[in-house]
């Protein structure tokens, strides 16, 4: 490093006096000491901000990546369910929030008239595929009807009227020791093909599978 | 010396015209001295902060001819915000952001706490009043053309403040955790999720997972009383700074005087 005494104004080639060199100048330097320290200061500041911000953001986002525990809840003996109408069952969708965490499931056996396996148990979610209000099954109409915005679904849960964008979600089912058990939720396409569960209002099937991505921890469709 | 001069300490008084005497009108020395006491105190602070030019500029700034009652809508909005902030702070002393206790704490505020119903009522109705007054303020700005150059940035800040107010309404609605607020939030989250690609992730962030649950309520509470109010305080500061810096506009029905005669008068 050159001395401060070297910083005399030198006459440039054009005869005009050149700017005096800053203290600490040496020949061939690419940035001044001041610029280097400024960059260093900014870098330290950036590291300090990131060290606080990144953990905090991660802390707030973390619950999105928690895998839901696979739960099976018994809803009654197999003999209680028929193929021509639904029985209501109440299961807990979210734990530890009291009544708000419970949801109604409509359960029936597979119907031969609809080309379904009679051994199969069909469990349809009461969560409307429009915006998530609770739908109700009206046996006299053979339809599910949503009180909020007038969505109507047929006996299989396919949309027959109103704003919903896809059929009603379903739950996986199994029979264990004579009891019907309700498992994880899944969504269906308009042809009732199972897909990974989506939020209400999200289209399913085709390109929509990419436009409305499922959350990373969603279990695979059955 | 009028009443106003007695009440406003000298450094904050409207600056006098050159040659005009501001202080000392020949009263008795004791009274004069007593009068000086607040002046001394304000002067002591002013000498150390240099705040008086800023404050006199703020308080005695020029407003255009034709300024009318519609120009108070901004202040009305600010007043509504301050009412929300104050009542909100005191409601927070009794509210419990837990899914099992929130509703009970709300009923406790309404039924048991002294004046609880009044304070909570102010907060609920104040929210509605704030949204109404914001739109009136926005309408005034729009119809008077007050959003035009050089005030576009203030319009943009105002729109951000409007969105933040809507977020306050959305997050505050869940807090009582009754059936109405629960289902309204279910629908609001699903509307959020209906946006392609980012929608599902944004809804997941707000709900802290797939469903509205235990974590959602404290999250909404934190957004409602810490995150968004902090942003709003900062942006209201910027909004007011620009109002003072740029001044207000005259109403559109007043035309600028462009007659050569008046111009000549100015040039003398």
C-alpha cells in the first residue's frame, strides 16, 4: 500500500490536473478501499437480516409440510349400510378444535345398478366442491344440495347444477372386524377417477392437475 | 395578545410578518414570566430537536381555495383507524386466541367485563365505518382528480392501505370463532385456493395446513393485531408525508386564474 504522501495531484496527458488519488491507493487496484468496505458492510448486513428472516419465514411455513397422520375411524357395522341410500356418519377431520373439526360423511354400499362392486363401501364428503360449505343429501330428490350457493350433485356426487367445478370428494373405506372404517380423503375427476385430494374450487383431471398442484404432503390417490 | 397566542407556545406559532413583534406586550413582569414557562419548556425541546419548523410547516401549510368538507374524509379515515387501534389493544387484554377458549372469552367480554359490550361494539361497528369512509375518501380523490400527477404514488399507497384494511376485516372476522366466522373463513380460504398455481399454497400458508385448525386462529390473530397494523402505521405515515409535502388539490370546478392581469400582479 502506498503512503498518503504519494497522493499528490498529477498532471494528466491533457494538461488538466487529475483527481487526487484516495488514501491507500495502489497501482492496479480494481476497487477503492471505501467501496470494498461498503460492499463488505452491506454483505454483513444482508447475512444478519437473512439469519433472522429465513428461520422466521420457515417457522411460519413449516405447518404446510407436516404430513397428516393416516387415521381410520369406525362409523358403524357393515349391516347398517344399504346400496340405495346414504347414512350420515360424523368423523373428526381436524383434531383438538372441538366441534369445528368434525365433518359429515355420507356412506353407502356399492350399487349394482350403477355398475359398482356391491362389496365396495362408498363414502362421500359433505364438503362442497365449490367453496367448502357443508352439503346435505336429500333422499327424496336423490341429490346433494349445498345451502350456500346452490350447488347440486346427483346420487354419485357428480355435479348436476350450480357453480361446483368437480364432483364431491370421497374417503377411502375398509371393513375391519365387521365395522366400516373411514380413511384418508381423496378427490375425483368428472369421470370419478381418484386423484390426490384438492381444495374446494380446484378443478381436477387433465391440465388442471398441474394448475392446481396438491400440497406436497398429500397422500397418493387409492 | 389573543387566546390563541396564549395557548400556542411561541416556537409553534404562525411565523409573524417581517417587522411584526411577536413577544412582549408590556404586561406585568410576573405574569410575563409565568406566561413564558410553557414557552421555555417547548423552547428547551425545540432547541434540542429542531422540530418547530417541521411542525409549523405542518400546521400552517397552505390549502387551495375551495377546500370543503369533502377534504375531511381522509382525517375521518385516520380517526376510524385510530379508534380500531385503541379498542383493539384493550380487547386484546381479554381475548384468548385458542380454538377452545376464543368464543368463551368473547362472551366474557360482551357479558361480564365492565363496558365490554361497548368497547367490542366500537371495534365491530368501527370496522364497518372504516371501510365505508375509506371508499368515500377514495371517491373524493377520484372525482376531484386528486390522484393525478404528482400524486399517483399516494394513490398507490392508498390502494395498498385499502387492501390491508380488507385483510384486517378478513382476519378479524375469524377471531370470535363462532359458526358464522368459521364458515365465512372456510369460504374465504377456498376462494383464495381457487387461484391457479399460487392459490393452493397461499391458502395453505394462511390456514397453516390443509384445514382450518388449532394453528389457524393464532396465526390470524398475529396477522390481525401485529403484522398488518404495523404495515398500516408505516404506510399511513408515508401517505400523510406525501399529503403535506405535495399539498392538496383545488376542487375541479375552480379554474386556475390565467388572466394576464393577475400574472402581471404576481410579477411585480
